[in-house]
């Protein structure tokens, strides 16, 4: 690896605040600024960004059972898909995790 490589130009952001401060809403601004994105969601609601039309999958466990018919996905299975050629073909410009609090609770469990 070398610092002149394009990978060092990627932006990485961590938003930390109490509920209701607009962390999830920021993802609609990412979509406007950078293009299509994908959300890995552990939250029960994304209503604040409903009109943004952002693709997402909800995780209900760290590495438990995945059943798309029941909209049940594990974080590990979603992450594996994110690394696939099929995901790359979608052309997403950014990925958001909402929320790290929910993710850490599942990881600890």
C-alpha cells in the first residue's frame, strides 16, 4: 500500500450523538452529495429518511440465522454480501451503519 493510492482519499465519518440529533438524517445528505448509498440498519425505524429512497437491509443479530422471507438478516451475512461482486455491481458510493450501539449489543450477545 502507498499513501498516493486512491484508497486514502475515501472519507470516513463517525457520528455520535444522543437520539434525535439527526444522525440517520445525515444519510440522506450523503446520498445527495455522493450518490447512491446502502444502509446496514439495526434501528427499528428509518422514517426520517423515507423520502430519500436509500437501499438498506436490517440486521437482527450479529451472526445468527438469516431468513430473507422474514426480513431476518445477521450483520455477518450482510457484511459478506457487501464484499461480493453483486454488491459492487450496484455501484453504491457509501455505506452507513445505523446504529453502532445496536451492532455492539448484538456483538456482545
